[in-house]
């Protein structure tokens, strides 16, 4: 992360979940506190609209090694001034939990879409089908058109996506994982007539 923005176990996912526009990597000196040490170097990285926890992780993984090597070269050449962190600006990126991956459709669709991206590929967001089985959600978009349906209601099902009513706007689910099946694009699920949902059903 771009310290002190996110300190802790899951800075990549929490940045996406919060809707941050950028993140990055820092080289810091170690201290007794959690990610509190002064920063020797930093490199920024934009968070793209379609980034997931996995894609952003991979870009940051490529960003880190040259940043570290450059810092070591600077240290070898002489003293390097470290930048103290502003503790009042720190945010804690707590560990990811499977239970928090359960979607609450009373929340705004834009918030849930960020969480779906952040929790892909782990722990993967989910909800319950009407029969109580778990539906895992890998990708979704946001539809801001107003509706009057109760949160969790299936508004429509077509090749563009499975549209679910939220507290504000709706989620358009485009890649799902049905119980005991692999993840699939919704269009493939529809082609195989595998989707156990229709308009008016309610997801929990």
C-alpha cells in the first residue's frame, strides 16, 4: 500500500473495496509497530475500474522488486533520508474473512461491486439461492437505474447479466459459480439452461 493509507494484512483488497483510485508499494524501515516504520521509497499504481484483488496483486508484485533494488543501490551509495508516516492518516486493512464475503443486498450496488472485485480470487463473494444453496459471485457490474423492488430480488435475467436489486441501484452479475460447478460466464450458464433463477426470485 501507499503507507500509511492501509496497514495490515490485506491492503490490496481493502483499497479496491474502499474505491481507492490508486495504491502502490513502499520500502520502509522496520519498527515494533504494525507497518509504522519510516518510508525509504514508494511507487504508485493506479487501480483500474476492472481490477480485482488478483490482477492488482500481480501488478504490484512486478512493481516491488525494482523499487527494492533501487532502494538498496541508494543505501549502498550513502545515507538515505526516510519519510516519517503520519499516524493520524493510517487505516487498518484487517484480514479477509469468508463471512464478510456474504453480500448484503440492502447496501448500495456500487459498494457491493467493489467488494466483489476486491474479494476475487479470495475469498469470493457469495449469497444464498432460494433453496439455501450458496451462489458464488466472481464478476458484476453496476446499474444505476432506479427500481422499487426489495433488496435481493431478481429484476431480470438475460445475456447481459443477472440483475439483482440493491438498496441503491442494482448489481448485474456476469460470472457466477453454481453449487458443485466451476465458475462460468452467465451467458454460458443460460446456454446450458443451468440457472435455477427467474425474475421475481429473491437471493439472501
